[in-house]
């Protein structure tokens, strides 16, 4: 297969369902592969790392949008997107990122552990009740979606009574990451408007009466007196936290459970403690990354010996880098005890995922609890995959727990 045949195959439902043999063929071609005019695909682990850590490679930002989409400003979602950390370059990115990082502290994340455990147990109790007679439980719906959205709400400081309505809104909002046709834009815009209105009100409440939550901390940073985080920057990046943190973590939980269903010894190891939960989570991230790719814009340099022209579209295939045979021994083998770990699933460099510690914690709390309560958890029919390339995960994952 040549590069174009592989890329065509990756775009088909079968290729999206199992891209890994196609990634292996890409590795045979090279670390960095030119295709089409002005486009480069980066599949090697080292090459991806060097692109992501090189500040010369910029992310698409407001200026890109202005060039590519004349009507962007009429869409509320894009008015938010142009302030999202993901779509900012230095110096604006560095300023907003360091302010947000100041509130997103290791202490705050670690402090969420008891709440995450309690939320996981509540969901597990409900699953146990419904599945006690052998009824089929839909894991994505009953656990994998509910845990991350509840945890992010807890982190941000969204009261429990309001959380239920966040799930569908957040789902609609994430459509902006894989906008295939403009028909989905009205729903995405509507979600963006509603979330922004909610956060505006929440911020006003926390400004009046601060609490121990992320919104109050962000307000303290933005109200520091020198106007460093504007109201719009703050509110827009709150919607980013929902968009970036919810489905990704959902897919970590779903992809991890699928590994357990297909490799029962891994599940037994996590249950009896012989496989530390963090090591299991790390290997799930490598083996079946919830985020398969990200992209940058070239600036006129060479990566892995291949010239990348200024303005070239650079796609870094994180999911392929995680299976690079030059980096990982026997990359298609799931081995949580492998000494050569270190997945690219959270990116690298300036845009390294701000929620990585939270996502890892959720996985490390959830899997041992699920497995000790449901030692007999088993697949109940075929799961269905989301038909997406950027985010990789399941729509449904039916199981029995008794
Ligand atoms: C398993 C779960 C997750 C995965 C696989 C993941 C993956 C990623 C990746 C690959 C990037 C970098 C994108 C790039 O370089 O272009 C990123 C950035 C980001 N993530 Fe995550 N993420 C996860 C969970 C979370 C959570 C839980 C949150 C928030 C609570 C979050 C918030 C963010 C934010 C705000 C950024 C942008 C950072 C920046 O541009 O400076 N993520 N994530």
C-alpha cells in the first residue's frame, strides 16, 4: 500500500474501527511522510515529540480561521474557540496558560480523589443494582460518560443540581473538534451560547461569594488588578475545560474496559494489585489513545530528515507514535509492566494536556473499584465505535456484571 492508499483506508469506517495495521504500514514508509501539496504526516514517536516541543510549529489560531472561514465571527462557538488555549500561540498562550496552571494545581487535583472515589462508587452501586439479575449494562452510558462529566463539574464548582444538563450540552460542543459539515453548527452554537450564559452567571455568584473551587480561583487571578485574564478569556476557557476534558476521559475509561474484556489477565492483575492501576492506565493510553491526532503549521524546517515548508499542514498521529516499533518493543502487545512506557496521548510541549493528572487519577481510581466490585464483568454483545478519527472510543460497550 502507498501513502495515499493507507490514508484513504484510514478514512473508511473499517480503517477508523482499527487503524493500527494501517499505522504499522505507515511506520514501514517512514517517520515523517509527505503527502499531497503542503501536507506532512508525522508518525514516528521521536518526530512527533520534536514537533510538539518546537515552538516554531504553531497551532491554528484566529488568523488561520480568518483566512479559512469568512463567517466565523457570526458563530458563537468560534468566538469562544479563538480564546481557547488549544488555539492560541505565544505570547498570548503562555500568559493565559500560566494563569490557568496556577489554579489547576497538583494539590487541587489530588484533593479530588475522595470525591472521585465516591462518585465512582455511586455509579457502580447503580450498575450493580441494575445488573444483579444478569441484565445487560451499557458501560459507556452508565459509567464512562457520567464519571468524567461529574468530576469536571466538581472541579469547576458547578452545583450538583445543574450537572445533569451539562452532559448533552458538552457533547454537542465537542462536535467543533471534528466539524465535518456546517449542518451541525447550529447545535454546536446553541450549546456554546447556553454554556457561556451558565458560566457568566456562575462567575457572578462566585465573585460575590467565593468558594474553594476552580472558578473562584480563576476569578481571583483575573481580578488581580492588572487585567491579565479578561472575563471573556476566563469564561471561554471554562467551556474548553468541558470540551477537552469530558469525552477524552470517557474514552480512556471505555477503551480501558475493552482491554480488560479482551485481555482478562490484565483485569485480574488490576484487581489483585499485581498490576498497579497507574501502570495499567498508562498502557491503555499508549495502546488505544483516546486522542489519535493533533496538528500544527510548519515554519520551514526539517523533521526526521524531511523538509517541512512554511505554512505546511502538519498532522502528528499520536496514536501511531504510541505504536512506533522504533520506540516500543512489540508495540501491538498490551503490557502494563513494559519498561519502555511513555505514551504521547497527552501531547507534549507548550500545549501538553492541562488535565493529564486529573484524567490519570480518574482512571486509577475507577478501574480497581470496578474490578473488585465486578470480578465477573464480561462483554455482552458487540460494542459500537464512534465513527471518528480524532477522538477514539465507543458509543456503546454492553457488559454483564453478575
Ligand atoms: C484521557 C484523557 C485526556 C486526553 C487523552 C487528553 C489529550 C490532550 C491532548 C493530546 C492535548 C494537546 C493537544 C495539542 O497539543 O494540540 C490536550 C490539551 C488540553 N487538555 Fe487534555 N486530554 C485529556 C483529559 C483532559 C482533562 C480531564 C482536561 C480538563 C479538565 C483537559 C484539558 C485540556 C486543555 C485545557 C488542553 C489545552 C492545553 C493547551 O493548549 O495549553 N484534558 N489534551
